[in-house]
């Protein structure tokens, strides 16, 4: 049986966001590739065929992530890759009004920044179909 694809493509122009999340994902067994624009992200997605793409909305221009999403969904080799979209756009003005759907916003998850590395890890695990880590059992106190 072939090994499961554990490659995550982080597409974000915020180097700190990429590096912080790369460290957490790699510590949990994922391979991570990075791109710092939508165009670069599309090139790497075509080359690497990641298991999941984490994609920012605003990079070189305000809607770059949306345009990259539409291109990914038009490519028969990439259209089924789960996309987790992250954005710093005001939650009330944007995320509250627009939710993922198959036409306007064809992503699996839309998350407001800032996002903790643990939350991103949890969402990546869901997107690739991995079970969440089991919580450690609590120790009982001896009496």
C-alpha cells in the first residue's frame, strides 16, 4: 500500500505565518512546501500535488487567494485537493456573510486570522482524513 500523502502547501505572503506553521506541521509528521503568492502557489500545487493547501486571501492583491482557488478548481489534477482558506479580512464583514460553497467560494474551510498553530493542525488533519490525536489520559489522584 503506498504511503499516505502528507504534504501540506502553505500559500501566504506572511513569512512568520508560514514558518511558525511549518514547524508545527513538520513536528507532527507532515512535509511542508511554501509559496508566497497565489501564482507561486499554483505552480507548486501543479508540481507537487499536495494533500491539502492552506491559502491566504490577501497577498499581492486583495483577492489573490480567490483567484488561485478558482484556478485550482478548474484544473482536473488539482480540483479535489482540499483547500483551507485563511484570511485577516474582518470576520463580521466577510466570514459571517460568506461561507464555503461549490460556486462562489469552493473551499473546504474558511478561517479567520489569527489562527493558532494547533487549530491549523487540527484543520489539516481533518482535511486529509486523519484522526485527531487522542487526549492523554488524566492521572487519578491517590487517596
